[in-house]
């Protein structure tokens, strides 16, 4: 029997964190010590948006450097774990039985929402990694419902990771990593954290009702949506632990959490 895996949300932030040795990356490095080694990892990354939901379908997914203007050393980071095509097909078939269409594709691989965090959590790259896209045609309720349908993976020994940021406003970024956070960023990050702690998922789904702080914190929603998949997999009474909670560059919430 596989032990039930927890589910994670990681605020990934600046791609340079792949190279950094700071309090955030140190918290990632500790994760593998607290989690039983998974059979595979499924990442739902903010950086892969599609029409319809897609999943990587390759035993050798390519590493994608989906950014520009960064130092050459970042493009020299190599993180190339295997995929698990058999598991991707199983996910596709399982969801199909519930009336949910997921398409397997081989044109995508692992973007920095995956490899820039996994290089710290599982630096040897010995665990197979799949990636699931965000369907840009779905509303918040539908993303949450898809997350709920994927919760069977936890009992198969698969570690599901949502990778994004609760607050993500690049236009309002401060220069320094620990620049003073904007008040609206602190307000929205705390609102979401309190809703998670209280288990009030309807407030997480309908996050826009938080008002102006939500609008400023999330000019677009792709970095927030992976959180909905994560909280949807929470069972009644299951513990939530915040692993990291700083705001970087004034407008990037690096909050990370573990459920289970």
C-alpha cells in the first residue's frame, strides 16, 4: 500500500530562486525530509495555460527556460527528471470516466514553475515529474472541481504540487528581494491565509470579493489558480501547515503550504 501523500502549494517567485541559497530555498530543501518519497510528482504550474486541459505525455520531458533577460548561469541550470507516460495515460482515462477531457501532449515539458522549485526539493531529479496545464476557459469553480477529481492521485503515492503565487503583480515589484511589501499585498495574502486556515474554500474560490486588495494583488489569475487545485484535495479535518510566508520584491507572495 502507498501512504497517502500530502499536497503542496509553492510560491515560486523569481526564477533566480533556482540558483539562490536563501530562507525560501532552504525551506524547500527541508521538504523532502518531511515527506515520504513519492512515486511521481504532478505539478500544476502557472506558466502553462492552454485551451482545454493538457498533461505532459512523455517519458523524457524537456526542460523549458520560459523567461528572458536573466543571467546566463540560470540558463545553464539542468534539471531533467524522467516523465511517466503510463501515469499520464491513467490520469487521462480516469478523468474521462468522470466526463472530464484531458489531452496528452508531447510538445510541452517542465517549465520553471516546476524545475526551479524541484531542483531544491529533489535535487537529484530521481523522481518522475508530470505537468498539468491550466485551462484558460475554466472559471474558478471548475478549476477547484478538477482539483477535487485529481485527489485520487494522493492515494497512489503521487505528490501534487501547485506552483504559483498568491500575490503576483510584476508591475509593482520592488527592486530588492526584501523590499517593503505593499499594504494591499499584505492584506490579500493574509486574507487568503486566514481562509485556508479556517477551511473556508468558498472564500478562496470567490477571492475577488476581497475587493481592491485582490485586484491589485492579481492583475491576472494564472498564478493564483494552482492554489485552488491544492485546497480542493483537502479532506475534512486535514491539517494545513504554512511552510514559508514572506513577500518578496514588495508584490510577490512566497507563501508555501502543505496539506496532510
